[in-house]
C-alpha cells in the first residue's frame, strides 16, 4: 500500500525588537509570500506606523500597552512601491490583559487643497466630482491626493490641483490650514483613526478669476485616465459648500478656514 507525505505550507515569520527591548512577531497571512512580508516590513508605511507607536505620545511609550504580534494580510503595489498595506496588530493593555482593536489599513500621508476664487464680488470654491467605488457613489470633493513615498507634501498638493483641475498654482501662494493646529497634534488630521493611518495636510489658495475663467472651469473633465481617474470640475459659491458635500476633507477645510479667520489668523 503506497503512502504519501504532504507538506504543510509554512507561514513566514519574523521576530522584531522594539526600542524598549520588547520583541514581537510579524507573520504573513495565508497566501502572502515571504517576499511580500519582507516588502511590507521594509515599506515606509510600516516603518512610519512603528515610529508612531514608539513616539513620545505613542501607544507603547508609557509602558501600559504591549505589542505581541502583527499579521500582514495584504499588500497593494503602485508600480514598484507599496501603495496600500493591510495588517492586524495584537496590542494588549497590560493592566487589564485585554486586546484593543488593531486592524490597520495603511496608506500614509495625503494632501487636500481648498481653492477659493473671487469673481465679481462672489467667492467660489473649486470642487471635483469623482467616482468613489468604496462608497459606491460620485462624491463632490476638494482636490486631493496621496503623497508619494518620500515625496514633498506641498509640492504634491500643487501637482494634484493641476492634475485634477488644470489650475496651475505656485508653492509660495499656498497656505497650510493644518499648520494652525496645536503642535501637539502634529499639525496633521487623521480622517479615520479607528481603521486607517492616513495623515492629511490641508492647504488654502485664494485668488481672483475672471468670469470667463469660472465658466471654463465649470464641467471641465480632468484626471489621469491611465490611473483610472474620471474627474469633472465643479465651481460653486463658497457659502454653499458646507451643505452640498459629504467630503470630510472639504468640511474640515471649511472649519479650519472659518475658525482661522474668526481668530484673526487669516484675513
């Protein structure tokens, strides 16, 4: 009687050491190769998460939390770089022994720009209508985008505006709205910290525009088609913005802009 021997697949495992000397294991979920695990560990996204965890105000800084295990579940490549990273971290409260929620969708830093154009006494805002598959809807948003690995934040903001609206802005004309936040916040916004690491920087541009420019922008089709971007530009009065959009970036920008003006930080 012939017998066969089957070999179970081995899950790739790495042991990593924290700055406080504690160790944790990082493993690949089923279907993720050892190369995929190594790429995840070496990515800027994972390194930044580790830096945040061990920073002065990080979860591991006070010694009350313990990181036991990280399971990398998915890696999405943007060309040669990791664009999105999905992993599950087992973090425990040492006092209670309870595990805290730790599912992470890592996408890194991003930018958004509130563009205000004055024309014949009316202040208009430039919006983009984009296809958003995750929510299954078309969403009116302010121009925004992800910062490339090691990329310049304000330079990315200027580039995204040009790609999405065709408007050419100058770096020196951009005002950081998130810079008005208390330094303790890191001068960044976390749109969805319960599940995503995204750090958002919001900028403001104010300028004047002829009526012809406003009309030319209205309905303009933009976006990088090779990246799957299908974008239509919309121009609306600024005072209507807060009621016509469900975009958190836009609503946050409105709040920062209006509060900065209220406190005399902006004209």
